[in-house]
C-alpha cells in the first residue's frame, strides 16, 4: 500500500524512514527530492544526477522514483529504479533530454519524486548491494564481461 503524507511523516518520526538533511516537499503521496548540482542537458544528451538528500529505508518500505511531471513535459526522461528495503545513501538517476530545447536544473531544484510503499511483511533480506551508502553521482558498478 502506498503511503500518504501523514504516514510518511509518521515513518520519519519513528525512524523507519530517514531523509536528510530534510524533505524538500511532502506531497499527498510522496516526497520531492532535489538535484545535488547544476545541470544543463542539451537535446539528445544523457547525464547522471544525484539527489541532494540521503535516503534510508527500513525493511518495511520500498521506494519508487518518478520524474516530476513538469520536467517530463519539457522532454526529460529518467531511468529510475526501485529503492530496496534497507537501502541508505544518495540516489543516482539517469536523465535524458528527449525534447527539442536544453533543460537547465539548478542545484537544489526538485527533480524527482519518491513514492513509498509499505510491504505486507518486512523484507527478510535488506539491501546490501554495490550502491549501499552511495555519495554523489555513482557510475555503474555492473560487472562487465568481455
């Protein structure tokens, strides 16, 4: 079940969810996250961006990221993954400008929304992957085969 603004605030109070240094904007069913640096994406250009916030999820929650609709209307597409239970760190997002004009993001501007879902039962295994405790933009750590 998706969390409402009231449930998100309660999860922060009880320590089941942490967003530091704080929430940019609490929405009815999610939280806006801000970009950590200035970016300009020309048409056809792809760049990685990190959230300014550090996110920590307990084993009770799953996060899903969405590009803000105002940016989508300018042609921005984002490759967004799930935020697994137990993840902690800044989130890296791949942005692509499919529009016909450059898009400028200013440091601290809200660019993605995090929706949170309560799991029916806490996850047995918390996230312990390659991106745990990420800081800033993190390039792919995928094992490459030749």
